[in-house]
């Protein structure tokens, strides 16, 4: 059996020595080593390391355990990687360790060692009920201290500035504020985590109703923090736009202009901001110098997200969200048009032709076979055509259908001219150029297959080999 890179990585992780597994999991949990750098989601890393961690004997480094227990209530907010700006309900893992250090060393330095010792004791003994009680005491103490610190930040600018500097910036301070809010509704958040699956493929009506009941109960007690429960559920959705089903059910509205006026505007805002961030990447593109695999991934994400939003709610052209979606789509459309502008030239560079005679631009052209195909130019147009092929089905959803409709006929027209020219050249080429001609023919057939299908490519290869035999 041939193992993929992902399978090989999983196998490697399962075979790590226990102490190495602890250090690796600690680094991933704290954000020091983002999971994406390993090429696996953090949940898969946990599963792969489980067998190695189970073999651990003796005293175990408590840092991982403490951080894991501390992050559990807001785990659905955590993500790997960097961010450009703070968004509600999203906390980078890199923020966890400085916040944890701030709590343990600054906010509750006197009582935290004893609380941690009790947690470690109950972990070692395996007493789950005692461990749960000890962790609850720890989280409540941390939450109360954080809430008090946030209230002080609101009234004392100097304290807010020094706290932000200590944590690593105002975005991390905002992360700490969200964590404090989550810990303030700890019981309700834990109830949600127990009743709602960790990974939700389809947010069906039954589940939406269950979450609405939890939300309504919390809203009666703490209306300012109830939205965090919805944000946590959003973090569990495979298709995040499905959270708008909950927004519809609570708000009893179906269009963006009405939902954007409710507490659930935070949910829609996060989705729209993601579309705008993707559009921002395209706005700063340098045509011809882009990572096309990354652009393809972003186009797929933009397409799925925009279509998902419009399926769940009605985006009105007069509404803020509808206008921002159209603007983001226009940015991507323009960027795609600029990116495509040089593709015909790149095709001509990979399959070159020269004009012959004194007829100007309308005169006949002859293929250049004095050398073998330039591998760099060949690879370039291969990448570009792969990008076109993989994204053309999404052209409508990103507003770029016109760009594809313009590019593809232009490329096909060039190939019609080139195919006739290469066949003519092969009928009369010198023996020492036959190998060159055949190499260009094979590449031309490869391009034709991408543009018009396998049948045309097969026909071209047959024509070329017959022509080459005739010249022998």
C-alpha cells in the first residue's frame, strides 16, 4: 500500500516517544507551533498522539494539562495562524499562553499554585468528579479576576495600556476580554459543549432548535454575553454560514437588513468580513507572480461562503451586507481579468511561432523548432491552465464569467493556428529537428486536451506522426 504524506505523518506521530508527544502537543496547544505547519488539523494531531500519550509513566509536565483545561470552555474560538485584525469569536492559539501567564503570575498569583496542585493531584488519581470540581474552581477564579481586570481597563487608560503591552497588544487584550466573558457563562457554555457535537456537518432543524433553547435561556440571564454561545456553535460548523439558520430562527427575519440590526449581526459580520479579507488578497495581487494553488483555494472558499450565505438569508442590494458582497466580488473579478491578461502571451512563449514573409500581422506564421521546448515556460502555462480548469466552474459565483469567456476562446484560437503550423512544419522539417518537433507536438496535444478534450489531442498526435513519417 502506498502511503500519502498525511498518512505517513499520522503514523510518525503515533510512534513518537511519550515525552516527545507531550512537548509536541504542548507546542500545538499553546500556538507556539501552529498545527498548519505540521499539515494536519489540531484534532487529528490529538488523535495521532493519543497512543503515545497513553504510554506516559511517571510525572507529566503540567503545562499542557493546565492549558488544555483552561482553554476547554473557549476551545471553539481558537484557530491556528496569524490574523490581520481582531474578529469576534476568533482567538489565535498564540494568544493563549501570554493570557495564561498573565492570569497565573499577575491576577491570581497567590492562590493559583494551590489550585493547580489540586488539579494535578486529581489527574493523577483519576478521580473525575474531584477533577471537575477543581477545574471549575480554577476557571471561576480566573474568570472573576479577568472580569475585574477588564472593568478596570474600561475606566483606567493607563492600566489598559500597560495590560495590553504586557499581553502583546490590544488584540490580545480583546481576546482576554472574550475569554473573561466566556468564563462568566461557564455553566451554559459547558452545557452546550456536552449537548452539541464537536464537528457539525449539517446544522439541521432539530439541532438549531436545541441551540435556540440554550440561547434563549442564557439570554434571559445574561443578554450581553449570550452571543458567545452562538459564536461557539459557529466554531463547530463545517459550513460556518449555517449559523445564519439560528439567526433566522431567533430574529424571525430572513434578510440581511433586518438580521444586521440584531445581536446576531456579529455572526453575519464575521462571514462578510471573511469575504472581504479574501477579496483583499486579490486586490493586492501582482499578475503573473501569484501562488495559483493558494488563489484556487481562496476562490473555492469565497464561492462556497458567498453561495452559502445567499442560500441561508436574502441579501438585498440595498443592504450593507449585500453591497459589501458585490464589492468583494467585483474586486476578485478585476483581479482575475488582470491575472488572465498575460496567459495568451505565456502560451505563445511556450509554443512559439514566428511570422514569415512581408505580410505584417496578418501574414502566415511558422513554428519555432530550432530547440527543445523551454521547460520553465512549459511549466508556467501548465500551472496557469490548471488554475483556469480548476476554477472555471466557479466563475459565476466570483463574478468573473466574462474573464473566462474572453480568455478561453483566445487560447483555443491560438492552438488552432499552432496545430496547423506544427503539422506543416513536421512535413518538411530537417532530421536533426525531428525530435524537437515531436516534443512540441506532444506538448501542444497536452494543451489541446486541457482546452478542448481528449479526442482533439489524440487526433493531433496522429496527424503529427503521419506528417513526421512523410518527411523522413
